[in-house]
C-alpha cells in the first residue's frame, strides 16, 4: 500500500465522519481543527477496523494523532509488518 493511498483513506474517514472539522490539508492539526478526545478515540477505532490492526498502547499519545500525515506514517508501519 502506498502512503498516498493511506492518506486518502484517512482523509475519507475523517471527512465522512467528522467533516464539520474541515481539515484543509494533510498537515492540518486535528486538535486545532476541533478534534477532542472522543473524536480521536472514534477515529482510532475506525482506523483499526479499516486497516485490520490495533494501535499499540504505548503509541496512544496525542502527538501521534495531531495530523493525518502522522497517522498515515504509523498506519504504514503497522500494515507493512
């Protein structure tokens, strides 16, 4: 899977479920866009379901979920394992 594919899927999940947040680009800060802790938890669950893996507990830190780009990097690591 290519990085751009992952970014597109993550963006689609975000827009379909949290579209009112209006992330302008992949480097946009999700927290600044209005994501709160419940949005992030729901987003994580959707990502896990879509890509078929679970986030490691040690990686569930806010900085890893600040942008779609950071999340895409993590997803690529997990799906390539």
